[in-house]
C-alpha cells in the first residue's frame, strides 16, 4: 500500500518476520528494518522442566479457526481432522474452539481457554502442528503458536512454505509438503519415538536459549535510540 511505502521509506521499522523485513527493505535502504519475532517474555511462559518421554503420540493444533465466520485461504486446515480419523498417526488435541460433533476417541476439542491452561494441555502432547495449506502469504507470517509449542516441549511440524518458522527454530522442526506428506511424517515419528523425543529436547533447549523476548529487547531499544 502507498501509505506503508511512505512510512517505511522515512522511518526505522520493527516487524515480526524476515519475509516482511526483506519486502520493506525495498522501500527503506537507508533506515533500519528490525525483526522482533512473536516470541514470549519469560514471565509469559511457565517454568517448565524438560519434556518427558511419551509412550503414546499426540499432536496439537492451537488456534481459533473453528470460530471464524469465514475460511481464510492462508489458514486452510480443511481435512486435518479427517486424516487423524482415517490413519494411525496418534491423537489430535485442538485448543481454541469446540466441536463436539466431531469429537471422538482420536479427536479432542478443548475450547477457548486461557493461555496458562493451554500450556497444561500442550505439555501432554509431543507434536505441535502449523498445518496451513500452502499460500503465497506464508513467506511473511510468523505465528506465535510456534513458540508456545517449543517452550512446551513439542516438536513443530509445519507446511514447508512457512519459512520463517524453520529459520526461527534453527531448523529444529519437521517440514511437510502437503497432507499426504504430513501423514507419512507422523507415521514415521510414531514408529520412532526415541528419535522424536530427541528432537523435542533439541527444540526445547533451543527455545530456552534463543526464543524469548529478552533476547530481542535490545533491538527495540537500539532502534528507538537511533531516532531519539
């Protein structure tokens, strides 16, 4: 938009992903473009011990998509529930909306709950999903559910065009191309629980060391000082 170009071309700018920053740099070669991802502050996350090994595999999707009046193509998860119903890939926990009609032994809906309550549910599972089907806008997004997942000891599995997730996690995640690939990757992880647990530990430790707001607050201070 023209007003965005005008503002960014004249002022230092803070944004949440490398994709957005690269785009904004087209209009701002002289001023700073700083990335501050959607990571939590220390006081937002519980003091969690390292993840425990799970004998049974469970995945989580956290989001309020089921409450949306319209289905947005950049957050398309149509068919997600069905692949868990139709395949032996563990259970699916959904945090953020209720759908009792589709709830069964494999699918559990937890409704709209507090963030602290959500953490209690997250730690019971092994895999955190960002399964939105591919969309051109994914180069720019950086969903904060990703960071709640890894701080809870989950391995993130996401669609491959969510490039910011992969780079932010230092490669500590699993990329899939589509839902057929998702089924195959979840089957593999279900059959290789020791490997899954090792990957969960790696991503959890990476998150503790790197993915907290306090690691980025100097970026914000510096950019404000640059215009003071």
